[in-house]
C-alpha cells in the first residue's frame, strides 16, 4: 500500500498557530523538529511546572483549543525565519503579532487574552520544556490521511480542512481509513522508518472552524455517530531517521 507525503506541518506553540513545511528531518525516538516547542501555562498548570519545567506536562496544564475555540483560528509560526527565533501569528479578530518567544512571551499572553474565557484558568507565561508539549508523553509524530478526510467531509456534508486536526504529516493515496489497520506496522519514507503505535482520539478542539475560531460541529459526537469511536489519524514512532519532503512515496 503506497501513498505520498502531501503536507508537513509543525506547531511551534501548543494550540496556537501552525505552519507548513516543504521538508524536514525526522530523528529516531524524537518528535518532529520544532513541534510544540513552546506552550502557554495556565494558573492551574503553574502548580505542576515549577520555575523551569523539568518534565513533560499534560495538556490540562496549558492553554488549549478544547477550552477556547478562538485559539483554533490562530495561524503562523517561524516561517523562513526560525534562525532568529521570532514567531509571527495572525487571527481574524486580532492585530498581527510578531514576537520573540524566548524574551517576549508576555506579549503573547496579552495578545490572546480576548480569546480566553473568564471562567477558565488564565494564561500566565510561555514556557519551553525539556521535550515537546504534544498531547502524549511519548515522542511520536501524528499522521493523517487526506482520503479519510475527504470521506468524512462527504459523510458530514461540510468542508472540514486539515488545520483543525493539527497533524504533522498528511498522506494522499491510501483508501479511506486504511491507516486504522496499520497499528504495529512499519511505514517507510525513503530511509525513514516509522512504527505506527496507536490511533488518535479526538477532543472538542476539533469542533472549531479554524477560519472563524467558532464552533461549527460537535466533532467527537460526529465521529462517534459515524464510527462508534472518536479516533481520526494515527501516531507513529520514528525508528530510523532521515529527511522527508513533499511528494515522497510512503510504503506500508
């Protein structure tokens, strides 16, 4: 079973923005480089973080789309300027923001305040941890299928787009939902080998339209109704590293 790499995406700040890449390097037992490198702690998360976080922390410690749909409409990242560290973000209801996450995290906190509900723990500070702040503690990458997305859009009668799923690698060419049968299998992309580990269970963050930042569907409920579960996409562990690029053939 073959497919091709159609999109590669990274998310420099957990739940906030995202950008496309033409190519990237994957290293064994590592996340996609630059993915969820930063995250915004909340007042609740401060209880577990310490001055400098020394371990992976669960998503409940951070600002996240499941608790504030407006975050889903933030776009952007380093672009071509990762070398200088500055991140550029946009949102349809906010002025553009250009800032250095290492020294100007407070500017991001202030910028996002209008999107955060007053009845939720407030954001406090931007932190970089010893590992990427992905939703799972294991150093996995997420893989999704464009054909599965097209089928789901047809079932639900509406365009969904790729951004709401916040996946790292999108593949084109598989039969819809063929990825569900690949748990434990090895995928190869040139010299890169990835072992499929488990399906991705979806949370309410996927219910928000990423253009408007407003809820347009109850996605977990919709997935349950269609399939009897909330899974969409798969996680994989990088076994053998190397570079991947758009258009690369993927063998399963």
